[in-house]
């Protein structure tokens, strides 16, 4: 990571910075400080004995992101970079509202 200075790189104020040795300048995208969550999810797994949908504990990452196409809220599994959502702000707000409604309905 750099020294945290974002002056002159075009970073949004929430950008957590860039590794100059691994990323082009100017950067192609920006990511905020990650928020780590330990969640319990029902997840399908396949074994030689068959399929299961057992509960599993997983580390998730939530972070603000931005690239040339727009701004997103990233939500993905820490150990599986192929399993993620990158929702636009409007979509993230819809999901936030739907999660609240679903949780309220369960009370
Ligand atoms: Zn940045």
C-alpha cells in the first residue's frame, strides 16, 4: 500500500489506496477499506456420497468500489474470489431494503 495519500491520483475520498508496484497509474479502479464479516450460510456442496446443503461459516468482504463504469458495493467470499456480487448503488439500496423487509417479516 502507499502512504495513504490520494492527491493527484484521482481517487475518491473513501479509496483505501493502491499498491504502486502492482497496479497501473492512474488506477483502473478504487476500493474502500474492506469490512469483514463472518457469516453462516446454507451452501450446496457435492461429495461422492451426494449433495448436501449444510450450514457453513464463511468470511465475507464488503467494500465500496468504483471503476470507469460506475460505483458498486462489493460483497464476496474471502476465500473464493469467483463468488461475489458487485451491486450498483441503486441495486445495493434495493437489496438493503429487501433484507430489512425480510428480517422484519420473520420477527
Ligand atoms: Zn484509488
